[in-house]
């Protein structure tokens, strides 16, 4: 336990998956780390709890591909150190209208990086997945090999355990209210709401939905990160079809482009149930959340009934779970130095926009690089700069590619 007067090389504020991964990455390089969490460790009030997250390399934004690929390696490396699994492999299946620009970008990323993939029409999709999916005639499916499921809370626990083994000091129920520059000896002071303070040479802020609030207090910078409350739904697979949708077989993690944007995972955490949810939610204040009633489910019910071949009960989800996203206007991350009087002493990681969990190993590595050496190796961070919002309130404006891909053009899956 950290005591008054103890000093650290790096203080990490926020012990969700990003902060815990960062603490692990910094501590394994031999540095003295303090990891602070405002609630109990492994709480369910933020964005890192729950049973599962998807992982995929087929991204519309091609610059995420190298980050995901490094994360695959880092997930497996961490598993080898802890001795248990949090990452379970599966195929990835993306679907949508043949005219959907985002889906075309997925295909373009696969082509650019030579990702093994297949582009399938309706009948080919049905044949490949034994009738588990039924897409309209004007849709296409894109099947790639790099999918999978991450056990979410178990993964956070893994990073915290590894950090602890490396000598990290972990303190929960420590709400950070301010971070101040030490004008005498350098470094920063981190102040908590219960009156404690800690000194560190450097600091990393990874507080999820609370990022805008804390950064505004500390620096005056108003980051456009909007918390959303979202709801994950589990649906009952009809009798006799459970094996068809189970992890470990042919059924993939999946994403459906268009409106609504849908994602899901094979049946894994709850036998006989499949996770299918809308990628979105309602704006909220993380300190004054509505805690429901959740999102309107009409369009999601229709998707479950029609796209899953009538083999999943679409009447109502049998279980739901609330979570939060931290959305930037362009849905790209914020990974940057806080700057100003702090220079490179404080690094911010936030705005992961509902798709960052899968990349938490590489984000932790990048944040560790930045806070320890002032630069990150092997990754282009221009897309994630804080300053992009000064140049354009919407951040990174990106034209969609109009590359056309013909149905039936395939690459052999490895």
C-alpha cells in the first residue's frame, strides 16, 4: 500500500483495461508504478467490465490494422505470463449492403494488408455458416480469419495481477480530483478526494468516461469526449441449435454495417445465449447516469429475427448489461501529451469510442512509451492528437473510398 511521502516513477490514474495495461507495461520495464482507481477494482460503473469484447483486424480505418495485429501478439504474451487464457480465437464476419462505404473500407484494409478473406453473396454466406446467417440479396459478407473474443473483466484482472507481480502499488477507492505540476523539483502531484496526495515523475490519465471532466479541471482543455450509456443484450438460441452458434466451431464474431450498426459474439459466457447488441447509446453524465431503461429494441429484434435465420428467439433479450462508451466526434482515440505547463510529464489515453478494448495491450505499450521516453515506436499517432480538435471540431475528416469489390471474389482463408 502506498504511504504518505512515497514517490513513484509513474502514476497511472484509472484502473480500467487501459490503465491496467499501462501499469503492466511500465512496471515490466522496471519502473515504480502507482495505479489509482476511483471505485473498487473490477467495478461495473465504467467501460471495462463484463463478460466479453470482440477483436478483429478488418477495420474500415486501415491505420488500426497494425495496432490490432500487435495486440494479438501482446494478448498471447500476457497470457503466457499469467498462465490462463483471456483471448479465444474465432473467424470474423462483416456484412452489409454491397454499397455500404464502411464495409468497402473493411475490404480495402484486407486487400492492403493481404489479410486472408472471402467476399460472399447470400447463398455463399448460408453455405459457409450452415444457415446461421441469412443476409438480403443486395448484401455481401466478408469473412476473415482474425476475429475472436476477449474475456473483459478477466483481462483487466490479468493486467492488474501482472502489474502487481512487477511491483506496482494498487490503490482503489481513490478518486483523483487534481493533478498539479511541482514547480520546485519537477514531476507532478496527484490529489485525491479523501485528502491524500502522491508524487510521481510522470503521470498517465486513463479515466474513460470521466476524461473530459478531469482534463478540464487539470488543464482547462475541453476535450470533446461524450460518454454514452449503452446496453448489451443476450438472446436465447432456439432448442436444438445451440452448437451451431457456440464458440470453438465455425460461428464467428460479427459486425453488421448500416443502420442500426450491430455487433455480436458466439455463444460463450452463458450457455444457450448469444450476444447481439447495437453499437451506440444515449449521452449521459457518468456521475449521474440514468441506469436504463436502455435502448429501444425494435430494430435490433428485427435484425435478430431476420439475420440469424429465425433460429434465435427475437422476442426479448433474456439478459442485459449496461456499459459506457467514451465517444470522440470522429470515433478515433485520444493518445497524446497533455502539454501546456505539464509538457510531456502527463499523457492522456481516452475517447476509445466503443472499439478500444481489443487494442488495450498496444495502447498500454504506447502510453508507456510516451510517458517513459517521450515517443512511441512503430505507430503513427497523428490520428489521435488532442490538437486535431482545434483544427477541426469534428477531428479527423476522412473521405470514404469508392473502391468497388465484386461478389464472389475470394481469397483463401488460412
